[in-house]
C-alpha cells in the first residue's frame, strides 16, 4: 500500500512529532510538570474542548484526594489530543 503525501503536510507532521518528543523529554527530566490542573487545561485548550475530551474518553481527569483535592490531567495526553485534532482539521 502506498500513501502519497505532499511536502508541506509531511513537514507539518514531522514538526508536531518533534515538538511532542521535546515535551516528553522535558517532562521526563523534570523541566516541565507532567500534569496540568484542570483549570489550567481549561485556560489553555478551552473549557468546552476539555470537557468534551473527558466525556469522550480521549483524556482522563484524575483526582488525588477526596474532598478538596484538585483535578489533574496528564500534560502529554491532552497535548497529543489537541495536536491530533488540529492536524485532522489541517488535513
């Protein structure tokens, strides 16, 4: 099976993959926090998007404690979903 892709699309895909690789490395060495608070995710990606992604099961919101603990979302998980959605719109 042969898939044909133009140069611009290939450049976009490779740039996004390189950026995700860099973010993964930064999270692993501790330069970037591996989790976002839910409020921070709302601010970065939009409340409607984040709620939709949680409802659809694309991302998982986790809560460490019972009552007053804040919700957290894995940074790489939400960024991967965001980039995938933007690439789908691009292509």
